[in-house]
C-alpha cells in the first residue's frame, strides 16, 4: 500500500504544479550544503524534506556541494556530508555535484551581464561597500566605479581572473538599484578576489562567486524544479529571480520554509565549530552535539530522525522545537527494536547465603517484539545490584530492598536482606541475603508477591565496561540568545562511569549496537572509544523524560 503523502503547503504547491503540468510533470529537488562543517539535525530535516518530496513524486534528488568559499571548506567536511546523507537513506544515486564544477559557466554568465551593462568591477573595499549600502530607511550610495564602460569592465574582470590584483582589492557587482527597498538588490557582489587554494580546484581560480550569485545558477544548471530553502533566503529570492531573468535561462521555483530551532541546542555552524576547536566537546561527533554524526554515535537511528522530521512538520514561521520531541522520536523507535538487557552502573555486591552452584534462567529480549525471542542469563551465588536499589532508612513508598525486606530479582527469585556489611568508614560494601527457591520467575510454585522488582547481574559472569551518561549540553532553553552563551554549558552533560557491570550476552557487541538497559535507558556501543578489550556504552536517552521533572523541582 502506497504511503500517504504529507499534508503541508509545499506538497500543496507541488500537487498544483503537477495538475497544471508546470514542469512537464517533473519533480527534481536537491540538498545543497556548504562543506564548511558537519551536518546537524536542521540539515537532517531538510534532507528528509527534499528527498521525501522526490521519493513521493517519483522524482529526482541531487546532492550538491556549494563549495564557493575555499577558506572555510575542507575535504573532511565533504566526506562527512556524503556519509551522513547516505546514512539517512537519501538516495542521490549518481547525482553528486559541486558548485565548483560550474565555475567556468558562472564566469561566462557574469561576462554576459557585463556585456549587457548589468555588472561592473568595483574598487571599493568590503568595508566601503557596507558603508555605502544604506539602511532600511535610507538609500545606498552609488559606487564611483558604477559607470565604467563595458570594455573596461570586461578587461578588468578578465585580469581579476588571471590573478593580476591582490585579494580583496576588487569585486564584480551587479548593477541593479541602490535605492531598492530590498537591500539585497543594492548592487550585490557577485565575485570577490581570493588567492586561496580550493579543495577541488586547487589554484585554478583566484576569483570566487558569492553564494547569492551561485545559488540560483546552480539550480538552473541542474534543472531543479522546486528549490526548497529556509526562510532567511526569502528576501534573497528577488535577487535570484533578477539574475536568472536577466540571463534568460531556466528558472526554478524557490519555496521557503521555517528552519529547525531546537531547544537546549545551538545550530550555528560557527558556534558548533567553536565548541569543537575550544575543546568544549570531543569533536564534531561528540554525542552531545546536534550533528548527524554526533546523533549517530549517540545511538539515534535514521528512522528516528525521519520520524522526528514528520513530527515537526513543515511551517512558514520560525518557532522553537522542544528537544523532548526529538527524544520522544528515538524512544518510540528504540522501544520497538532494542533488545532488553541488564546492566549495573553503580554496583553493590549481594551474596545469597543459602544458594550454591549456578543455573541458567530465561529472559525476554523485547516484550514489544515477539520475534526477538529469549536469552539465557546466569544466576550465581554472588550478584551485583544497583546501590540505589537498597536503602537502610528508606523514605515512604520505597519499593526496593531494605534491611529485613524482600524484593524480586528480575527473571529470577525473591530475595530477603538479612545482613548489611560495612567497611571501617561505615560504607556499605555487601548485602547478605537469602532466596526463596519456590519463587523462581515463571515457575508457578509460589503465590508470594512483593512490591518491587530490581535488575541484577552475576558477579562471576558479568563483564566490566565503561558507560557514558550524556545529558543536554546547555542548561537554558535558548543558549543562542545569550550574549555569553558558553557560560550556559551544562557541567553535568557527561558523566563517565568506568566500572559498570554488564550481562555477558553483550560481550561480543559491535560499535553502533543498541540496547535497552532495563530501568536505566537506551544505550549504544560507542564507535569511537570501544576496543576489543573494553566496550564503551553511550546513553542515547533515558526511559522517560526526566528533564521535565528536573525543571519542575
């Protein structure tokens, strides 16, 4: 059965275009990242939207790198973007393109505008251009170089390309209207001189197109039908239209939608780069980062990000999305697929004084998935339980283990705490308990009931692992709005537990494998620091939204 198409204003526009045969029935979208950083969750939303449109209308989808700024772009970023797009499942087939491959064509288009008297070489510095641009209430001031002859402009532009002038000494500007109410139409810069090596073109070019000049041309050259952009490009659309109309070339349709803003997160590449370079996080793929690589290392699945994109939807106005929605999307996905296991993060030893030997018990892998089956777990005389599951002086309503009290061990027996062993400093080091052999889980021998059930692992068979408890990177909802935004980094965003105990069924786990640690949360095997000698598990998300409770305290 064909999946129903989403209902949003972009799909309504495309439906109408199909009805009127506007593009000959074609639908062709693209994702055009600049390779100056790693992709983040906002880019994931855009990828899902653009590829989803192409998929739903049996159209085409391009991956295109807007590599027009050699000072900030690196091959590392290109490779990471390709990996992220593929991981999300957005199939661009063989359609991977680079703006730099169109530099020659863009240059020829610029020459056409010069010949039409619609572009000129300007000697004003970047600062002088800014000062003469005007304001929203005052018109700009025309450049003294605006009325150079066509011949002079052609000569200067060719010499700019040949490298005769130093970086920043000249620009090519469109000749439009310095009094336009749209500041983007006040003779915008099309080319600037930049003597820098390009990651693909090397030193072939020393003039580089601006994004405003390149954007519409790239879509035109590739035959894109629907150029989906975020709202900050809405005021630039008249400029893109002007370039394409003056050149008389194929003219795609630009549609703007609201970008993703996520609470307790910064989305600016500049700020994300600062977090990486200044060591606030452990690289672009740190699980606290909103990057796709960080989310992947954190244990997020492609399906959860697609579900999140659908939950957020497509809007025409900017708004803040609660990060709890993203966490809901991953919980909802992992609840169906993650195998349940037992892990003790803060262990206290339990010795069952009236038990000898060992046995295998049966445990359910996932109650949400009957096909996941069961596994065997070892039950032995010495176990580990969570320190928080025992209290000498419990508060009212405490349903776990207390002196003289009983609790059920998950999939095993009911035990009773008979003795508390402490060291010379008064710290609890061991609990001595007795078990009721007639209370084996599922045996049906006893009708005894207890209020609490806790998880455990065998002290003999459990293996030692490192567990990293990740939390939100910032303590305020909108850190980007704060002048000193770095002051709001959450000091508890990472808590490393070096000696957790994990049930032996996980000993051969591979990087990226995801599990639910019962009563603890969802965890994945870290792809960066896990070794054959010691596994590292990253917490993906808690079982419930504990943050909301934290905020209410």
